[in-house]
């Protein structure tokens, strides 16, 4: 099969199109013929080596977490899917490699593709939707009437998280540029801060939840817009010792994480705010819940552009530049 392969870590290192063996599904795995693959920030961060201590990889490596496609073959213990089923998923860490004609996925990570979405639309959903779900539903337990601040509202996670927070009954604030104001307003944002001309810290007060996706300076400012007892959930770090425990990191890595997050955890405690780091996990059951929202028209995908498979490197560069409104998707079939 054809796949875009990373030969070693390297800043902006291009992926190479190569012929690689088509994998065989093991006991609980499903082989999926990939029709479309979503591009995410984590793809170029892994390429650049940013997670090599936390998530070491073997080379040559095929990148890509998001996909939609058709089941080609199933392992002997798979019961929920059969050849020919249309599916979508954010694949597990052990199975990354959706920038390829075929990819393996754990049965527990897969869900039937939403009937009302194209393959390209479906491929744009899993990682960002699961991130939003695990932040707002699982971690924050957002309730009707609460105030939620979602940063970077026109990005992949932001466009989905705004819609989900509104569905949960929250008042939603977000940051974006003036050019994207109508986009985020149309998704349901109640308070919109133009990050180029306004300081959200001067506008937002007494929020229950902040979903942080920006840098350390923004993280500190986010603490100050939360009410006592509020929750600051960061998807951009710094990781905490609890995350080290989740991934079974060795002792020295846990010590590094403790030191990296010590400052923000201390400042959060001083303000009676709960700080947590979220690295989303593949979850087919949660994806089925998200499918129900998609098929009911409660939330919708936001796709910036669809590019052909041969332009995978260009797609990565576009996402890395930070200009995408919603998601960028690679079309294979």
C-alpha cells in the first residue's frame, strides 16, 4: 500500500510517499481502507519530535490519527464490525498511521460513520470532537447556565467545542480574529474577543471552565478569568504527573512532568482553581454519542479544505501555519 512515511524526527521534515506492507489485523483489530484522513496539530508535533519522550515512536513512521473509510478485514475477536461497513475513528496511539491507503484500528476505537456526512466530513471529526467531549463532558461536567471560555474558536477543536458547549446549555466565550467573527458567531459563541485588538482578561469574569489551547502566558491569564472552584483544562500543556501515571511513564519522566507543571498547579491552587492537562484518548463509545449529535444536526463539521493524498505535506504545512478555519482533510479515495 502507499503511505506517507516519516523516516526520523525533524522540524518541518517532509514525509515521503512510499510502498509499505499492508498490515494484518490482530485479535481485536480492524483493517480499514482509508477514504479520507483528518490533519491535526499533533501530526506535525510528532514529526518535529515534541512528544518523543512521552510518546516514543518507531521508524519509519506513518503519521495520522483521524480517518473515515470502509472495513476491509476484521480480527477473529471483532464482533461489532464486518467487511464493507463505513466507519470513522481517532485511532489508538499504537495504531497511528492514517496517512495511508489502509490503517489498523482497535474495535473499541471505531464507530459507524454518521449517515449524513461524507467521508471527508467524517474524517474531520474524531480527534477534535473527542477532545471537546472529554474536556467539557468528562472532565468539566459542564451544566446548563455555566460560563465556558474556549480559546481559538475558529480552529479545529474550537469550532466543535463551541457547538458542544452550547448544546450542554453553557454561555460560551471565545477568541478569534475579526475575519472569523461570523463563523464563530454562527457556531453559537455568545462573547467573542478579537485577540488582535482586545485582551480577554479585561473582558471575561467569573467563568466556570476554560479550555486552554494556547501558550503559557495565555494559560496564566486564563486562571484569572475563572471563579473560585473553576476548572482550567489545558490541551496544550504543561502535562501533569497524573498524565504520566495514565501513560505509564517511567519515574524520571514523571519527575520532569512534576517540575514542568509545578508553577501552574501552585498558582491554580492559590486561586482555588483545578488545573488539569488533557491528552484525549480514542473512544468508540464516546464517538457514537457524538454521531447522534451529528445525525440530529445539533453539531456540524467545519472543513476548511480537502486536499488530494499527494498533497499531504502541503496539508500539514497549512495546518502548522495556523490559518485553517476548522479542519483540513486529505482525500485518498
